[in-house]
């Protein structure tokens, strides 16, 4: 693995420390995104369970009205 790290560092003209720091930063950002997505999914499921949903037919009617003279407002919960 150290050989691969050295090769990558040489190709990028960066130090091995820079490569490692960048990899750790990317990993932490990826974990943060996953945690945020999980929290958003849990929130969405909670809203669905409590009935905070918009009827699909209303959404489709709204979309189909886009660009027409009688464009509808977005459906509300």
C-alpha cells in the first residue's frame, strides 16, 4: 500500500501526507453526507406516518399545468 501511496503522490506532485489528509477529509465528508441523508429519510418517514403527504394526482396536475396560461400553484401539504 505504501508503494501505491508513493506512486500517487509522485503523479500528483503532492506529499504522502497531503494525499492521506485529503483521503481522510473525503471520508469524513462522505460519512457526514450519509448521516444527513439518513436523518432526512427518517424525517420524511415521520412526515409520511403523520399524514403530511401530497396526493400524486395533484402533483401530476400541477406539473402538467406548467407553461400553460392557467398554470397551477404547487400543491400544499
